């Protein structure tokens, strides 16, 4: 574990609001983030998985032909987190799973019926299909996607996802 990651994990444990998420045995939290360097066409998604004193940080490089904006990138980060959650639910049995995103438009995008840009519609449809699949496979688990708003400020767990996304983008 690198020193920055170690420091951020210690900060997360020291924060009562984040600590309760880390030690919770009934809830999985996934903090996701997107990072893009448009000029170099480098994009990445990161996820910090938190459950019952387990913290795992993963990331992947995202291939995007044309930059479609940060909201689109954040949707791709949510999709990435849903993939991680799907795998985790095979092993763990929480009552609740929350995917935290810093995309302030997430609720609006997921409930919107019409998009002028088809890539947004495709990402939305993929997220909704994944949520439906999880609901069928794990009916006892409530899965939510939430905008972090004030929860983002000084949030070490989100910072871990952010750093991982940036690193994946430039690799």
C-alpha cells in the first residue's frame, strides 16, 4: 500500500461519518469517480469498495473515442462500480449497498426519458438494467445510487477512488 493510500485510510477511520461506513456489516459502500484528461484522450474510473472493515481500491482505464463530458464519465464510473458490486454480492450479503458519486445530475440523468445524445441514453440504460439484474438476483439487498453533495468534502474514501481514477487514466 502506498503512503498516500495509507494516510487516506487512516483519515477515513478517524472521521466518525466514514468510520461507521467502514465497520458496518450490513452495508456496502462504493465511492466511485471519473477522471479525464481530454487533451491526451486519457480517461479512467476508480472505485473504493468499503464493507465490514475491508477497503479495496480498484480502477480501470476507459476507452472513449470522443470526450462526452464529465457527467458521461461519471456514468461510466457508476457502471464500473456496479460491476464490482455484482461480484461482491456473490461473496457478501449486506442489506444495503450504496454507490456514491459526485455527479450532481445523477438522479436527473437516471430518471430522464429523452436524451439528445445517444451515449447518455445507452449509459443510463446499462445502469438501469444492471440495477434491475441485481434486484432480481439479490432481492434482499437494496441498491442505491446517491449524489455525495456535502458528504464529499474531506471524504478520504472518495479521494481514494479519485486518485485511482486519475492514475488509471494516465497509464
